[in-house]
C-alpha cells in the first residue's frame, strides 16, 4: 500500500503514523543529563543516536550513549517499538519530553485532510487567523511598554548597587531579586528587550540588565517552542543569571573597567579583566546561588574554539551548560547593539546576521540557530523600511516559515512625514508588501537615540 514519508512537528503527529526518526530535539539534549539519557534509553532501545563530537557527527547505538553526549537526533527507530506507533497521546508526550520534529511514515488513508499538507500562505485564511494572534502579541507589548524604561533604570541601579557592595566586600542579592520578581510579574521582558535594541547602554550595569532580559526572553521562548513552557523558577534563574553574569567585575579596579584603552593580552589589566569570571563564580558560590547561575558567570566567555584569544577560562566545552551557551550569545549580541560611543553600534537585524558567522567557532551551532530563530530576522523594536516607502517599528515577528514578514507599526510615511497615528501592517496579509531594508534608527533620526526611542514609545496603532 502506498505510504508517504514526511517531516512533521510533534503537534502534527496523528494516530496511525509511524515514527522513523527524531530530527529535532529541544536544547536539553545538547548535553544529555542522566535523566534525559534514561528517558532516551528506555524509549528508544534498538535505535541509533546521532551525536555531535569534536570531529563531527557520529552514529552509534542508543545503548552506547553516555551522560553529557550531545544528541542531535535519533534514527532507525524499530518499527515494532511502542514509541514508533503514534497514538492520540504521542504528540503531547513527545513534545513534553523535548522531542520536536520527526520523519514519519503516513499510511495512505491518513493523507486526506492532513493539516500539514496545507502550508501557510500569505493572505490565506490561516494567515488571517494568525494575524489575530500577532495583534494580541503587539497589544501585549504596548500594554507593558510604558513601564519598561523605569524598570530598566531600576534594574540597572540594582546591578550597580550589587557591584558597589561587591567592592566593599559585602554582598546581598536582595535588590536584584526584587527587580527580577517585578519584571517576571509584569511580564515585561519582551518590552525591555525591544528597548535594549533602541537605546544604548554602555556601562557594565546597563549591559547586565539588557543582556539579562534578552537571555530570559530567548530562553523562555525556546522552552515554550519545545512545547513545555518555561517553569517560573527557570525564568527567574535566567534573569538572575543575566543580571549577575559580570558580578566578578566588582573585583576589577574601576579605572581598568572603565578604561577605553586596548590592553595587551599579556598585561596585568587584561589578567584582571579576564578573571572577572572566576571572581564572579566565587562570589555567587558564597551567596549560595544555584549551579546553573554560577555556571553562567563562570563560563560565559568560553568559546568552542579555545584557541581563540577571547576564550577563557580553559575548560572543556562540555562543562558549559545550555543556559550558559545561550548567555554567551546574548552577551555578545548585547555588546554589539548596546554600544554607541567608541564603536559604531549595530542595529538588531544586523547583529543577528553577524552572529551567524560565529557558529561553530565561538558559539555552539545549535544554540545559535535557536537564538536566531527566536530573535527573528527583524527583532521586535527594529526599524524597517517597507517597499511602499513607509517606515515602521517591528511589533511582532514573522511566523517561523516567513521570518521576513513581521507585523510593523508605520510611524513615518514615504514622504518622510512623522505620523501621529500609526497603522499596523501585517506583512502576512499582502504578498505585494514587504520589508525593503533595515534602517539604523540612530542615523535616521538625526543621530539621536532619544527621538527613535520616544517615537517607539508613542506607538498607538492598536
Ligand atoms: Fe563577562
Ligand atoms: Fe557581559
């Protein structure tokens, strides 16, 4: 009987399908913990594992997997095994365990009326349904946005205070934890992340705030893509880890920290600067912080290629936990978009492009792919010019299949007039309208971040 092989997400699994391969796994599998390993061994006995090693990908029997292997996929799943036969509960079960995409055999009688057969098209009924969700997302962003600048300032002073306390040898994380709780409660990380891209933040503390909200937003988004959602504790961890990742800088003399000089790699200053990671780990250990948070502070500068000058400390890459790998990317991304004074800064869309070039040498490829996927081609808050000549801010990302088609609030028309009431253009609705280019908001608005920022804050299109 004719059957068809197709790639499906866990949400598209239907009774009667037969799973042959797992082609995408959530981030937890980039380093197998003993629990995930037990799960894989139990359910995929007899299958083959695709594992990433330094030399490249290796295929080995699932029984030979070891803790901390980097699992990329599972192949040759025995067709008689229970996990291969899709039941009504399979999708939910597999998604919950971080197994996201599969190659399946679909028996012919199942092929009619398959939802995945109908791809999302621009202007289709599906696109209109999605449009409502995207509007909701933009509305949510706007509703918390007014609070965001004040929260950002408060978070930055909490980090500043923390570093100051560190300098005086007494430290308490209370201030930071309060801000963290508030940000989580108001659900404003998305708005704070948009601000990070619009207004530069040169000092260490503002860097930590912006990096933290980027890390937290991306981390939660990755977890929710995997179908499990981020537990509140994990969201908090990501935020705290971001705020505290450079806490060790409190042990570095201020004049070294604030110097614009490029220090020699062998200089005493460089030694001190690089050691902020060890100091940081020690401080957090003394505070009794969870291992995951300490790992971020300790290893956020470790690169895959340890021969790189900017990779430190020397440690096996396996020790760098998934959240830390993500933190390393968020750290560099924030540094790119956040500094205006001595280096041209990058608009978010360009920074994402730049990061892509660092896959495999600096950053773990899979983590970077997820970071980019979640940030979007045009991150929220980016200023883009449409092919109609209109200029607007991205308010919601394009769907996964159409990352180049975000939802845009038009703030300036083709003749350069700044508008006082704004229209939302969903690029999924009309195939004729698209993004022409990313515009540097700083250059465009007379070398003034404030003007771009105020304009973004004034968006009233809903
Ligand atoms: Fe750092
Ligand atoms: Fe940093």
